[in-house]
């Protein structure tokens, strides 16, 4: 696999380290980023080369990875004369790690098939720390043969990699992930604020309860920074609201009710309105502290 030609499109807080793990796994990686300076820094650190367009980055590649912002960003780097699909050779696989809609995944899978390419929708969970440490969870949709070919490369930056079904299934699974996280973060926020407002030693509270039934990844990794009012540790409120919007759109199609998620989305809107759009999602707690404790 190390002799395969690999490209990576999108070097944000997730894509930058993910592409680095591919290079660390012995792959020669060609990168593209909308802000060229970031691609230049990546090449200085990891080697490989950079390209001026997604099509140029993907030219001749066996595997093309992408991690961009939303449906529109994804469409812009795949289709059209400068899109990656125009540069990919027949039989190549496009692996999309963007959190996007199931609809765009199916649309691009169909477009790729017309060009005799393969497309996997493969959103990730684990945040910036998971990307940096190479321990992401990847949930994929697409045909089994393409998934089997791509899996060894994905494992360069992932601890758990699972095919969930046909095109779109990866994105639908990520929606389930975000729905569950929203409720967990709000519950943790209420617990942290309650402990602080009650005058307890909040660190000791969470030291003891994190060993019991209340334990979660969010509790273990975020309670201390929430107590300290530090919110620069990963996935931003702006992106969470984008993801929850995708969940709500899909819920209208499949008849699901998401009452708790809708309430929490409104809470995140309050955090945004207060200037916290780039805070990480644990900033929900800022709504709940007693004002006389300020």
C-alpha cells in the first residue's frame, strides 16, 4: 500500500494531521488546500508535494482523501474542470471525511460511478485530538470492495473503521453520533454548573463520578476545562450547529423526532450570539453558571 499514490484535499484542524499520518505511514502524499500557505507548511513538515487545484492534486492518484467544511465545499473540490474527479484515473477511490449530508454523498457517488471512480462517504469522530493522535473513529458508506481497499490507508489515522452500508450510510451514522453527543454535553454542562453553583469541589466531584455509571468521553476529557472556563479544545459550536442542521433535515425525511437535540441547538445559538461560535462544544456550560459567581 505504501507505493500507492495518495492525495489529500483540505488541511484544516482535522485534515492537516490526518494527511500527516498518511505521510508517516510511508505514503507519498500530494496535498491541496484553499489557503496555499498551509499546504506549503505541511509539505515543509511532512514532505510530499502540493498542487494548485484539486484536479492537479488528484491526478494519477490511487486514493484521494478530502476533509472540507460542508456540502458546497465538497461539491466545489470534486466536480467541475478543477475538481478532483477531473484528475482521477479510472478505478481510483475518493474517500470523503467531511461531515456532510447523506444526499451529497449519494450524488457524488453517482457522479463518480459515471467516471468509473469509487466514492466513500467516511465522516469521522474523535475531534482534533483524535486526528492528531491517529485514533479517530471512521464510519463509512460505499461498496464493500472499495472500502476494503481503502481501509488500510484509513487506519493510518483511525483506531476504529467500519463500513455502515451503501452510499450515505456513513453520513447517517455520523448524524446519530452528533445527536448523542449533543445530549451528553448538555447533561455534563448541567452537572458541572450544578457542582460549581453548589459550592462543591467540582474536580473531586468528577473524579469520583467518572468511575461510575455517569462516565463518558466528554466527562473524562472536558470536565476540567469546563470548570476552568477554557473552550479551545476541538470541535466548534459553529460546526456543531451545521451538523445538527443536517440531522434536522434528515429527520424531516425519515420521520424521526429530535426534541432534545432541537433544544440544545437553540442553546448553542445563544452561545453563538454571545460571541462563542468558535468555542468548542463544551461551552454550553457558560449559559448555566450563577451570575453572582462571576
